[in-house]
C-alpha cells in the first residue's frame, strides 16, 4: 500500500512538471501565429517619430503600427518584447528567429525579398530634404547642386543625390542625424536628406519645433513593410491587421500623432500588397 502511494505521488509530480514545461515552451510565438505569452518585435531605437526608446518607454509610428498588429495577433502591449533592429541586422534577426516581425523603416526591395517576406506596405515615404524654415532656395533636386548637403555615415540617401540628382552638391558626412540637425541649425550645412518620414520625425522634436521644414521633393518611393521570416504564415495575418488599421481610422490617427508637428505632407495609406516603384 505504501509503495502504491509513493508511485501515485510521483505520477502527480511528473504530470505537473510536464505541464510546466509545456507552458514554458509557449513563451514565444516562434514566428508562425499569435496567442503565445510573448512576442518579440524588432524596431528602431533611435528614430524620433518612428521608433525611439525613451525613459518612458517606446514611441513612434512604427511602434504604434507594431502594437496594433500585435493586438490583432492576440498579444497585449505588456506581452511584447521589444528588440532593437539596426538596418544591417534585420535579415539575420528574422532568419534566426530573434523576432517574429520587424517594423523599422524597412523599405521593401527586390533584393530584400529574396531573404525575407514582407507584409504591407503600411507607409509610402519619399527621399526628401530638410532645410531651415526660412530657406526657400531649394525647390527641386537640381537646386542642391550649389548646396552643402549632409550625409549620415553609412547612408545611401545623400550619395543617391550626389550621383544621380545633384552631382555638384557639396557632400558632407556627419556621424548622426542629430549632428546634421545641429549643423543645419547653425548654418554649417544647407540641407539634410533621407526619407521624408524620418526627417519629419526629427523635425517634430520639441527642441527643433518650427526651425526646419521638409522640401517636399519626393525624389524616390520608399515602401515601408513589416518583415517576417521567409515562408511565415504571419504575412497574411499581418496584412489583415494592417487593412483593419487603415479602415478603422487607427492608421491616420497614428500618422498625425507622430508626424503632425513637422507638417508632414504624408501620402494616403497605401493599398496593402501594392508596392509602388
């Protein structure tokens, strides 16, 4: 009788251990579908208005989009594990399963589509310039030929202007966008160029309010998509979530909240699945 009791207790302990292990394995989604206890999402940490880590938490348009999508996938905000996704690391992070999806000014390109799948696009941005609020001398890309143009080290945006649109521009390389903004403010440079959404985010910062404006040149099309692991069934689910975000007004609300102070003339929400070249 005593042996039977010990055996019964052991069975119960084993069952509880198996149950706990099963619950633990559900901590992260694994890249396929929602409903797990945690979901890892990649964002930028250093782009005001889009993806920024602050002492108060995470903010920006990409962050708002990611939260909305996560909610539709079955995750509350406190179930999100935010991870910094630097531009050079995004494909690797998805392939390794470090994150389930990435919303980080991730332009959809044929080269990238060979490595990852994209949901979206959820924003159509354009390469543009940021100038001082009182400067009306730059109305087209050609006007940059006589200007000092700021490039962030490692960026291709300013190089694109230099090589294709304004070959006589005086290209200056700064380490960060913040350094470019300081140079723009003290007139060490005439213009900063990158995606208009990124420029709007920086110009919207309180310390720069009213000091800068976008040129509105629309020199390229940049279709921001949400990156997922190649072959993941999350693509279709995220596309559905993005469609809902546009239709219920949450998309426009997020755009205005994050870019409003810069008077960003944003494009209307793109049709999900329609990439404009």
